[in-house]
C-alpha cells in the first residue's frame, strides 16, 4: 500500500517503473511504500520513502529520497526545479560515479510546472556537517574542498562544455546581464535606502561600469568547468566513516558553466566572517589546488587560482541583490552582504576595478 497523501511519483507502480528503467531493479516490484521522514527546505520538500518488494530485488534500494517543489515556491521558482532535473538527466550520467548522489528519475513537466527527483538515500552513510549557520571544522572543510576539486576537474575545459553540457553566454547575453544587474541594483538601493552606505553604492556603480571589461575572464572560455552555483557547506554530504573520502554535492538547481572559483568564493567569502576566513581561506585554496593537480588539471597555476578567486569574490557582491529580490529572508542576504564586503576589503578586490 502507498500512503494516500503521497504524490503519484511515490506510488508503488511508479517507483517500480522508475527503478527498473534506471537499472536499480530487476524482476521484482515495489509492494509497499512508507514515509520514513518528511521535511521542508527553503525551496523544496524532501521525503524519505521506505520500500518493500515482491519478488527478487537483492540490489534494489531499501529507501529513496523524493524531492519536489516547496508548495510556497512551486510557481515562482519552478525554473530551479527544471534546471536541477536537467542536471540529473543530462549532466550527471556523463560523469564518473561518486561525485553526486545517484538519481533514479528526474522528471519535469513544462505544462504543469510539476517536477520531482528520485534520489539515492544517503541517510545511513552520510551527513551534513553542521546545522546552518555553523561552519564545519577545518578537517571537514578540507574534505569539501577535495570534493569540489574532484567535481571541477572532471569537467575542466571539457569540449562538451557549452555545447551538449550547459551553454555559453554570448556578447549579447553578457551585455543583457549587465543591463539587468543595473536595474536590479537600482531597485535594491531604492528599497534599502540609507541601510546602504555611499561607499557601497559607489562600489556597485564601479563594478557595473567595469562589468564588460571584467567579463573578459568568462569570454576567454579557458580553465572553465561546471560550477554548482549554490556551493555553501550545507549543500554537501560528508561520509560518516572517517576513513572514506566520499563527500557528495547536492542541490544542483543553480549549476552552470563558469569559473570554478565562483563556487569557492561563495563558500568562504560570502558565508564566513573574517576570523575564520582569514585563518582558513589560503590553506583551503592550497588544498583545492593540490587536488586539481592530482586530478590531472594542467596549465592553471596557484597564482591564476588566486586571481580568479578575487574576481569571483568581487562579483559576489551582487549575490545578496538576487537573494533579496527573490524574497530570501534577511537573515540570509543581509549577513551575506556584510560578509562579502568584508572579504572584498581583505582581498584587495577594488584593485581589479582600476
């Protein structure tokens, strides 16, 4: 029997078909589905489903994760669900195993805007390092940086980037991006009024004025990869077994083709206060670069990583604008804004505008 309140994707019949198609289930069939747990995230609803089978199913998963849109965000942010299902349907199958959770089904209906993911359940083997907003330990951060480096290296300058995997923004797209950012910045300043100092308003103006020149790094299309786009430390599963090095990134609704350091600066410069960032930032960037080299990345030295990281941090002063415009709580975007401006000062990012 299936719990009546569950969506069609959680029915025994649907799960049987999805697991068979993905190769996770042979001749057996799902007999019973029960809810182990259910919770909301900021923009999605997560249900852990326990499965019982009829017939032979020795290798079939005993449980799966069903991810659907949060009811309050189902219409406004449905494109995020569409983007994440595209990642699991089109990108993840092309990658080495062990970089992201296994996906048994990724579905998005353009007409109804309904989407769902059936994902590997990692509850028994992995965990999220700390509750938000507490940073992980430095040892955990090193695991996270290795995982990011492994993922980035897997796509580093891959010829499929921008063709069959993601897309490149052309000059028209990049110009439109700056124009949109100008409008968004003006609205943000208007809404925040004197909460935003003249100095910070001036930095936004300088960034917009220099935007086309700074986009030259993106236009080079060199040393590029697939980036997560929302790479904070609570979007990655760490292994419970300390002897394993198998951290897995999840929540891929913001992925794109871009500069790898956008993920690193988002993790540290946007989310960490100065004491931790000053102590850990360089050490973790060293760790990341060493893992890139170990994974076969060539022609990208440590200095290039630093320069990309500074540029990414500078661009990230626009991240709180997007977050505020999309109604994320002030506890998120306001603190992110305070931290990223402090990082820009520490890293000398204003020099990039001269």
